[in-house]
């Protein structure tokens, strides 16, 4: 099995690559532009493996992507490359349109050309998995869950760009017959997560005795999915998912942001105690513009039709995550030098604060 993974040096992408190379034994070509959020250190576990190759390339580069298809000749494409941080999209939307929309268009066109050139048996087996987010669905109220039938209602430039790419992928299936599958996931967490996001930022700020900023009142709710569970889900979806269909991936672990931060503090108190509790570092800051109130995924279809189950609940997953950051400063310290944790995505009319939640 030959799998081309885009965005494979990023957070979710590298977890997927490690799983496919080390657990499944597949031949994998990792393509990544190596922006600020992508680093080859996340692929250290597969470095030197005969069944893994790495190509530094922009998914918008038609020539390089075409060459990658022609030389590697994949059986599957797992497309994860994307700009993904909501705060960055608020003040820098262009990069999100270029990568998430134009880049996905280029991947689809290159894949379509390659797929059309295959002999009938390989054409029948080929799959293109597009990995997306639950943020395309917008904001939930106090009740209900996102299902695969939920109407799209994106709130941020990031989620709008991902919604656009989802629609492109489905259109390429309906118009050209390209065998695609789409997944939409809830918030991921775990090892190798760039320290601009809530959980790694909270852990690292706590280690450095810096404020732990929480947007607004901390009441915004997210469903949390351990990244290694997500990697397994993606392999199941591309293996057994129905062509042209969508599968939602969620951990069934809804938590308010403030509760996530508090749980991290409690875990840090146990594993790296300090004179005062880490919770004393919590600082409430101005809310994010257009901050969705609640996300929650109904993963019933994935569980019942394809047989996937999350192995980690939030407590076991956050324990593993905190311990990993405590034991792997070698990975996150160089990234921290390039990004100190200052808050991003502030509009001129928004009061300033530090950190990104």
C-alpha cells in the first residue's frame, strides 16, 4: 500500500504518518511545505525507515505535486495540509485561502489527472481522503450534536476556507467521478502539537510560570479527540468509507475551555509541583471575535458503520499529553523560540492580552 500524505510534518499529519509507517507498514510519501507549524522533528520516529520518504513542497505547486504523483504512484492520498489556526486567519486570511482552497483545488486536479492514467484495477482501488474540521458547521447551542447532515455555517476565515475546500472535494466526486471521502473532526490534542493552541500553550506557559490566558469567561465548549485515535480513524475511513460520503470523527469528550485549563493545572500539580497551584496563573482575556460557543460531534456513523472507537477518554489523553510535554522539551523548545506565546488574531478594536486560546 502506497499512501501520499500532505501536511505530514504537522500535528495530525505526523501522527498519521507515524501510524501508517510504524504500525501499518505502508509505504508513505510525506509532503509538507514546512511552514511555522510543520517540522521534520515530528517525524523523527520514522527517519531512515525504508518505507518513508519526505518531500518539501507547496501543495499549490502544480509541477512538484504532479511529479510526486508520477514518481511515487500512490494508491491513496490523505490530504491534511492546511492553515489551521483560527486566530491567525482573523488577521491573515489570504494564506488560508491560498493553501486551503487553491491548494486543495491543485491537489484535486493533480489527483484526477493521475487517477485517469491508471489501469482499471488500480483506478477502482484509488482513494482521495480530504481531512476537514467540525468548525465548518458553525456554532451549536446548549443541546444537539453535529452530524454528517448538519448544514455548513462557518464563522471564521479559517472555517470558511475549510468549508470551501470540502465543497470542492465533493464537487470533484460528483462532476468527475474522483473517488473521494471526507472527514470532519473535533478538536485534536496530544504530542507534537504546535504551542499556539490551547492545550500545548497552557502546558508550556505553566512550565514557564507565565499567565494561562482564557478567552472570555472560558465557557466555550469543544469536543476533544486524542490525535492518535484520530490517526486510526483516518486509516479506517480511507480503507472502508463509502465514496463521496462524509464521516465525522469525535472523541465524545465535551469540555468547557476553563475546565480543560483547570484539568491541565491539576495534572501539572501532580507531575511538576510548584509552591503555588498552577491554577493561580489563569488569566481571563478579551474574547476572540466570532468565537463559536460550542462544538460537539456525533461519531455514530463512523462507530457503527466502520467499527472505529476512540481508545482514550479526556482524562487518560490529557495525562499522556502533559507527561509527553514534560519529557520532550527538546521538541517544543525550538518552536517556542520562534513563537513566544503572544496572542494572535486581535482586531484593532479588541483589547490586548497575551496568549492564544
